[in-house]
């Protein structure tokens, strides 16, 4: 996330949906300044990325990919996680953390 020239996280929107082999998504967690509660935002480059991000935040085993390597102070900070998913026969694979930033 500190490398704006990163170009591997892109999706060819001209391709037919059935030919998409990978999709990417971004999971962001921030603290709401009014309530102090966390707010989680999910977005995918495409529909498969959206599905992958949803799976990532709802399955503790997937989220553990991030948590086991995160800095100890991450729970009190803003977190952004880039996920990659492989698409096989219209289904998403296990989301894979490819980048993260805690600030």
C-alpha cells in the first residue's frame, strides 16, 4: 500500500466474466470518531472480489492470515488489507492477504 506503482492488482473489465481468473478487494477498518466503535468497509474490483472480502471478514480462520502477522497495536489503528482471490468455475477461492497497512 506504500507502493503507488503497484500494478498487479488490476482487473481487465473488458474480459468476459467467465474468463476472470483473479480478483482483488480492499478491507478497511477505521474507528468511528463519534462512537469509538470500529467501522469495516469492504470493496472488490469486481463481484468476485466483493465476495472474497465478505468471506475474509466473516471467517475468523481467514482473518487470522492478517492478525498473526499484524503489529501488536493494530486493534487501535486504521487497517487496510488487500486481498487476492482465484476464481475457478465462477467460485472464489480462499482469500489471500497480499498487502496490508496499519496506521
